[in-house]
């Protein structure tokens, strides 16, 4: 079990980022690592289908690789599952398309998940390099082929050059890659939102 809620620290606090995800359970069945994430509060756009699905599935994949087992089922339970109507993406996510059609697009376009086949220690070392500002020292294929190109593309996006961000993601990352498609669509949705607004 992984606990993220620290009662002495988090209880009765008023800061903005009190953990929404409180704990994670892992179990190994039939050679596969299953993971269950529990949430006290979960926003569908920024949380559940935004950062949570990325962060936690990556955690599950890294741990499965370290244990030498296959990925199993990822479950997420939310006590307070919600979406904010004033979020600019509320209509697009909640009204214009179903989540089923959203996820199936990856399958119909032949998009492939980029495997994480490095050890936990290697992944942590590369994370440390990024945090310390030396991403060029990365050694794992996942960081070299996915994370570092995404860092460059995201930097271009933050500098206001959204077209260059998409071009960087497309030019630096492997073709038909799930991270490349997700980033490109993320930028395109923001561009569409700005044009509509």
C-alpha cells in the first residue's frame, strides 16, 4: 500500500494542494500487477482523466517492470467525483464526446504504448537528472525518446509557440506513440479553445 494522505500534516490545512488521491493498493495475481487508486475528491478533467491516468499508470508500469511482471488492471475509486462547469474543457469532455470514443481513438489509429523496460533505479536516476536540470544525462530509452522530447515541446508551448510545440513532438518522438498523440491533441484542444473564445 502507498499512502499519500498524512493526517498530522494535511488535516485542517487550508493550502490548495491537499492530496486528492489518498492511497494506492497493489496486488499481484496470475503474474500481473494490479493497482487500485483511492481518491477523496476527483475532478474528471484535471484529475481522473487528466493527470491521474498518466501519473498512476506510469507508476504501475515502472513497478511492474521492476518486479518483472506484466501490467494488470488499473482501478480508480473516487468518493467525490465531479467536473467544474466553469472549466473551459467541460463542454468538450462531458457533453460533446463520450469517454469510450475518446479512449478507442488510440486503438483505431494504431497508436502503440511506449514500453518502460528500464529498472526502477534507472527511472529514478533519470527523474533526478530532470529535476536537477540535467536531462541530457538521461540513460533510459523512455526518457531519451519520450520525456526529453516532451520537455522541449512543452517549453515551446509555454513560450507561446504552439505550432512549434506540435512540430517538436512529432519530429522528436517515435511515430504512432501514445505520448506523442496525447501531447499533440492536448495542444490542439487549447488552440481550438482559444480560436472559439
